[in-house]
C-alpha cells in the first residue's frame, strides 16, 4: 500500500534569534520506494543545506536540471521544493589568470555568489558564504595566499581580509541574497591564507569575523575544519582564548575518509560542551552509483571497499544523508548539515574533447589547465572534470534522484516496505600456497539498512584465474538475489606475526608501553586511517609523545627474516625519532620512518635479520613533540627465500 507523506516547511524558522529560512509552501513530497527513518527531535529550525557552487558554470556548459515531473526547472527551486532550506557557495578572491581565463571549479567570486544568492532567495533559501581567502581551492593540503596578497605581513593580510569580506558581503546582499552565515576560511586545519602558525591564523580569523560583525551582527560566523577529531575541542577553545569571535564550529564529514558516525558525534559533543558553540557539518556526501559520467575519474567509487559503509545506490545515499543529519541533531548544539555539490554532474558532450573544451571555457570541471600557474603541483597536473558526479543529487542527465526527497522526509519518516537494495562485497585473504575457497553466501542489504545472507554463485572462470603461487589481488564476480556480487581476494605473504593488521579483536599479543606520561597510543577503528581494513595503531598526545608497541614471536625456524610496517602521520617536529625495530639473538636492528602527512603512507623495512634462537621481537618506537599524530598498520614478518 502506498503511503503518502505530506511535509510542509514552516514559513518562518528561527535560529538563535536570527530569522531562519522562509520556505515556499511545498507540494506534497512522497516516495513509494525511498525508505527514510524519522529523525526524532529535529526542530523546524534545523538546517538542511546543499552546496551549489558549481551551478552557474554547469548551466553555462549546457547542463539542464529538471524537476520530478521531468520538466526543465531552476535547480534551486527543485532543492527548495524537496526540503532544502539553505545553500552554500564558495568564494575565491581572483580565480583567473592574467588573460582573464578562469581556474575552474566554477571560478567563483563574490559576484557569482551574489547571483546565486539572489536566485536562492526567491525560493526562500538562505545563503552561507564560504570565503576561502585564496584564489583557488583551500583545504587541509593547501592554503595558498591570493596572488595580490602575496608577500604581505600577517597584519596587512588581516586588513585585506577585513576590507574584502565587508565589500563582498555588501555586494552579495545588494543583489538580494539572504545571507545567514559566513564561513571564515575553508577546512583550515593546517592554515588559512598562506599562514600556518596558529597565532597568525587567529589574527586572520578575527579580521574576517570582525568584518562580519560590523556588517550585520545577526549573521552567524563559522569556523570550518575537516575530519572530525577530539582535538577539535582543543582548537575550538584555543580560538576563543585567542580572541576569535565566532558562533559555529563546523566540520567536514565524508564517511569514506572520516571515520564513523560515533567519531563525528564525539567530536561535535566535545566542542559544544567545552565551548558552548553551535556545531554543524559543512560538507558531507555519498556515492549513488559506481559509474563515472564524464571520464574524468571519481574521488570515491568501486574497488575502494567503501561499499561496506553504505551501498553505492540511491537508497544508500539517502541513508547517509539521514544518518549524518540524525547524528548532528542528537547533539544539543547541533544546528544542521550541508550536502556538498548537489548538482555537479557531467557537462553535455559526445566525447572527452567536447567536454574538456567546456571545462576549460566555463570552469565547470574541478580545475582548468589555466590554474596551473597558481597551483602547479595539483591543478597544473590533474585538471579535468567533476570528481564527484557519482555523488550528486541529480543523475547524469540532470534528473533529480529520489534521494533528494530525503530532506523533506526526515521529520516524519517514510516507512515503505523494505526491499533488497544491494549486495555487500566480501573479502577473502589467502596465504601463498593455500587453496582457493570463497564464501557460500553474501550479505544482502535492504533499503531499511537491515541485512541477511543469501546463497551466491561465483564465476568459475574467475575462480580458476586466482593464483596463490605469489602474492596478488583478484576480484571474483558472482550473482545473488538478482544483484552482482563481488569478492575481493588478497593473496598475501605468510605472516609469522599474529594479528599484524590488528583486525582481529584480540590484540593482547601486542604490548603498548607509554614512556612519556599520558595515554598516547591505542588501536583505532577508522578505515580512513588504516592502510588496510579498518583498524590501525594510532598515536596522539597534546604533550610530549614517547611510546613503543611490540610483539614477541617464538619457535621460528633458523634463518634470515624480513620485517616491514606501513605508517602515515605528521606534526611530529624536526627532532622526532620514529623507527621500526627488531630484537634478535641479543641484537637490535632499526629502520627509520619519516611521516609525511595524512594518507601519505611510508614503509619501513628491515631485511637479512638473522635468527638462530627462534625468538624475535618486532616493534615500532615513537618519540616526537606534543601534537604529533599518526597510525601504523600491516606489520609483516616472513622468512627470506
């Protein structure tokens, strides 16, 4: 039986004394297929936002958005009619080369934000202005100063930021936009506007914040970091102590990189409880298809192992939106969620050449080649189209996905009968020389998130192609419940260490010893910080860090041995001592490891280690400054042939 759900947003929403979204009275929003669990306690003032920064560049490139009736329609109206009440637009200072050619990513300035904001206001959508204080993308990996501000002192930059922010906001409001929030920097974990020293960053934050307060004290001021972390509470407090005047601490949360929903909630709760600031998710996103619509490659997709979080389906996307919104709503100071780049879909074109010409001319790809003059190491090498067309809320032809209705259905729920939605991929690890054996069943995921096991038929030819003579990786396809099944087969070297990747719950064979005071190392369940699987050996401490973790193995055959480990991390200081070590026959052997940044995995290796006693101790040692962080994974001990 079809269940009709009517959702009408309130005409006047209040947010901390600030006039909230004035939404058009919507037609009934219903879905016969989308299963949405109600989010209890979500107030009418809760922000359900979408980043729409690519809109103008997409339209200029020939993209046509449609409504659920299949008729061409302003994308902003389609969003508003389906429960979105806020939009977010990034702003760059001067995203053009000397000949006026745009860097891409929309090539957005305050003028383009004003145009989008004015259109959005017609449909009752408020605007979050996302100032990057850069000429192009600003994120944890890069915070580049605008060309015109290069070489300025911190104080001079602060003056520029203050004036630029005020001028931009005046332009945007004069166009008719309803500005509700202003973001001072984008994912500023490691810097802002070319400055990475915290005291200098605080000066720049406050310059932008002061400009907003002077312009309109009712506008909420947002500080934005990436990747939920308990360390965010320290940052949020330090900002207050440094005199930064702000209202909201926001984080990005991408499930395929940023850990679990519990990680997100713990981070937001810690910030809210210790500072009293409001909290929100400024960016989130999920994959609805494993296809690539423009040939430019996607940042997340098939073969990544992320399918185990949510299926790569429209329903999987809906569940992610719902769960992130529910997590933020469960925090006392949680005010909302923004979905990142709702409409960044492939531009029309028969082939790469035609699409690429539009990316270059209209800036509708993530970067144009012209950006190479400003960002030679990234955009200058990898310019191209959309890296997230498989995560938009519209399909490749501009039709709205059923998951867009999630925003309108969150407060009431939509409890249609659950049906099978996808199969969860399975993984098998085999040792060299082992026979190939795959599971008889695979998990089927239903639209309500529940799971059950179903018998699977694997492709015999692909099973025969799996060789265990040497290490390697294979994919075997199958069918179950009418869906394609996937089994990832990893043929690994025989590991004489027990639980070398920490995936088994019993980790008692590993001994962690803190040499400096305080809890410094633990086993962390977070796939984004693990080299393989979900668990890694994690370290961080606000004060000095010094610890070791080791395992002793006995009854080894006489001979020479090889040991290795993977590691990633940073902020350890110039005098850090981080190394892999092996103790054998009374001798200690070490191999240094330099941690170069997040997800930049390094490998430490020790070879030709003699062992006559049959006993080896393998471990990792870390000594670094407070604030240093990192993870280790996949310890491997095997005999040399």
